[in-house]
C-alpha cells in the first residue's frame, strides 16, 4: 500500500466550499478553455493554514489541441489583467507613481517553468528529470535540461497577436499538407473530356458500395386488412410490447448490445403455397392429366389454353392476363377481373359493357384456402357463364336485404325562375304563401 493520498476533483466543482490546505501538490490533468476554474483549483491548496511549498503541475500534450487551449487561456488572462489594472493602481499610492511600462511589468500570469519542447516532440521524462521537477527547494527561475524556469508572462512583454500553435503538425508530420495534397489530387482527377468522364464513371461503379439502410421494413401482415402478405412499416416502429422501443444506441449497434429487435430490412422470400387446386380443367371440365397454375387454384389442360407442347405450358393460367390486351395485373393498375366459370380474364379497360355480373370474392376458391381479393375481382363475363356456375358450382346470387328506396315525385319549382304569380304552385298545402 502507498502512503500517498490522491483526491480527484473536477475543476468545474465550484461553490462547494472545499479547502485543501493540507495538500502540497495540484496536478491539472485536463485544462479548460476558461482559465478561471483552473485558477480556483490552484487556490484551493493556498488557503489560510497552508505551511508547505505548493507545486502546481499542468499536463499538456505538445502540438495538440491541449497546447492550443493553454495558449488561448493565457490570452484570456492577459485580457483580464489589462481590464483590472486600474483598480489595483487606484488602491495603492505606490502604484500611482509607476509609469505605464513599469505597471505592465508587475502584471504577471501563466506558468513559472516549462518542461519539454512543445510541439517538437512528446516524450516521457526520466527519473532524474522527475526528481528535478519535484524538487521543492528549486526556485522559480531554476533551469536544468528540458526544464526551463522564469517563463512567467508579463503584460508588458506578452504578444497578444501571436498565432496559436497549429494542431495539424504532430510528431513531425504535417497533416495539413497531406490534406491539401489530397484535395489537389481530387481536383486533378476530375475528367476534362467525355472519354475521361466515361473512365471515371467505370471506376466509381467498380468501387465497393456502402451498405444501404432502409427506413421501411416489411413485416408479415396476414389478416391485417392491408391486402398483401407483407406490410411496410417504419424501422423505428418495429418492436414488440415486451421489449419496448429500442434506443438509438441499440439500433446503431445492430443487435450486438443484446437488442430484442432486428431493424434490418426483411427480405421477401417466396411463401409456401398453402391452398389446394381444383380437380378439373377450368375450360373443359375433365379431371385427367391436369396441370396446376403456380399462382392460383386453377387446373387446366395445356391444349385447352393454347399450349401445343409441354415446353410451351405456362407457369400461370390465363386468369393472370387480360384475354384482350394480354396485360398482367401489374401493367393494368394492379387488378384483373377473371371469370369464375371460364378461362377469360379482363382488365378494367377491356371489361365487357353488357352481361357482366361483379362477384368480388370467389367462394369456391376461398374454400380451397386462396385469397381471392389480393389481385382479382371475380365476375361472370356472360349469361352462359352464370348459368354454368349455377349448374356446376351451385352458385346463387346473394339476396339484397335492402328494399328499394321510395323515390318521391318531382316537385315543380319553375315559379322561382321568372314565371308569373298566378302560376305558382303551393308545394306545401299546410303553409300559407305570402
């Protein structure tokens, strides 16, 4: 165990009434842009009752933003001394006899000694140099090796216009020059001709592309009424009630912090066909040597739909294209009108104007487990198809429970448009016309 006692304290902890007169060493590890909190930290060990020689050490890395902060703090201290110099001169008669130059030389601020060579190199001191630095018998002007004493600033000699240390030079490497060279190389790489633009475009396309993040994810939405197997939602809203909403920290870690929700876009994979197919041809009604549609419960013979060989058999039946313009559901607004009884299907533009009954749902296909309202609105395209549905599928039209609404007779209000008074008609017998 060590006999040394260390008390860690933030320089921002002002107004707490801490007096550390029992300490004899103050080490400023992290300097502040405002020099006053640092001065208050030094003053804590100089309270009444201090009998020891106090050393204050400030740790600064040369050539970095820390050295820039210290230089900025010295300029603020210089400004503070220059603003408050009048109050000191008026309160003492001796200061009133001094000239302006002599008065400025009495205004001192900054450190008494500096160890190291600033931005020329950062290195750790040796044990011998540490003994010299921590020697409490040395004076403020003592110098030895890399320790330089007597460097305290005065208001007379201080150069307020001195440029701050550049933070782009580190360990002898000028990062500003490297950045400027990079910018100049980018300007030179800008193509000057059409051929150069083509080469630049090819080069950029061959570069590794960044990972794309989508704000919208797809989740399973069966039974939600959306009309699709997957429902798009915001990725930030993709969480369950047990785990709750994830924080920004968890989303950026992509689950490495034990997040309960994965916000990466869900890839749409082909779903398993969970519906059955009808056991007869949609065109001829025969149940032998059938081919099944890959997108609906329809079964058919290749010859019945116009495929002369097995290689020409379509993967989808004729219900998925308009029989007039041959457009699929995506090309005609996302909706088709297939006939329940035959192999015909129509888009909205090619739909027959007469003899069509709109069904909407197809009950016999829904009994097989197929969602008939996703891309289709089933119809009977002719009276013969409706008769076939009655006889073959036992289809019956739904009765309209609402009786026909009563429509009153037309009311003659022509008197309000320029006719004479004697031709007015009393539309309300119980009311007296004025």
